[in-house]
C-alpha cells in the first residue's frame, strides 16, 4: 500500500512490487535451505581446515541451487497472481486493469481470453525455467 502513495499511477510500482515479493520469498527460502543442508557437507570440509566462507560459497550455495530453481518455478504462479491483483488495485496499466474493465463491462469473452493469455504466459515462463533447471542442474531431479 505504501507503493501506491510513493508512486501513484506509475508503471515502476509493478516492477518494485514484483521485485520485493520475489526477492523476499527467495531470501527466506535461501536461508531455510542453507540451514538445512546436510552436516556431511560442512563437517567433513571443516575437518580439512577449509574456511566457513569458502564452504558456504562453494559447497552450500551449489547444493541448494537446484532446490532454489524448483522453488522459483513454484513461485511463478503466485508472482503472476500477486502482480495481477496489484495492478487491479493500483489502477495502472496492465492485465489487472484490463481485468477490472472486463469485470466492469461484464464481458465474458474478454475474461476468457484474458485468462488464456495469463495461462499461456505462465506456461511459457514455467517451461523456460524448467528448461534452465534441466540444463544446468540435471544432477538433482
């Protein structure tokens, strides 16, 4: 709601809102996954005298990357929904504003087309992220 007052009817607010939502959930998930990495990774390397920063950067970070990509794929739908709702409330330009107009004029065909467009966009972005996950993190399903 603070973004409405800082940037009224601005297109920048959509990007700021999407960034804040995705970044905060990403950071919380990273913290959770980093704390739950198996002790076999850290204890064995500490016995060799490797520093904690090096373990975190080179081992723990690499171990949690496949799970983070899977989390981002799951969060894709929630991010789309939150941005559409934000645009609906903000009255800016975007799919949320189109949804508001469609509901205002009770146009069923436009509503169906809007959901098809959103669904195709979600499907394409999910498939691209799955391709990236399979390309770079094929060792973990």
